[in-house]
């Protein structure tokens, strides 16, 4: 995976976008915890190669996987919300929330200090 992404680009931003796209696609079919356990060992060397901050990189991975837990067909949180609200799955309105989470993910990827500022105050 490292060679694939590094052959694809040398830009850290493009690498982030490729990783996010891969994780969003994986999130369609695999539950988030399983996907994190399977794919993070392969994604960690990519982050190290591009010099990503570990806290920032981990948060991007987690948020991308959480977006996958809301979207169908696996959408574990979608089925939980359906069961709690007693609304059939096709009638659950999820896309505004997916849009908001995607906007936050884009903000986090483009402005890394939004994630690393508070931890940097405690761990200098």
C-alpha cells in the first residue's frame, strides 16, 4: 500500500485524499472496528512516510470509518437509529448528517491544527 500511494503522489494532501477515499469505500462494506483492525497496520507506514502527525492521522482514519458506519449497506449506526426511533431503515434521514460529517472530515484534513492544537497544549 505504501508503494501504491507513494507512486501515485508525493503530495501529502493528495495522499490524505486517497486514504480517505479508500476508507470511505471500505466503510461501505466492512464494519468500522473490523476495518480499522485490518487496514490501519497497512495505512500506518503511509502516514509515517509522508510525516503525518499521529494524532491527526488517527483522527482522520477514525472519522472516515465512522462516516462508513452511517451509510448503507452496512451502516450499523443507521440500523441502530432505525431501531431506536422505530422508523424503517429506508425512511431514516441520514444524508444531512453524512454531509456534515464529511464537511468536518474535509476541515480536519485541510486544517490539521484544529485537531492537534489542544493536545499540543498538554504534551509539549
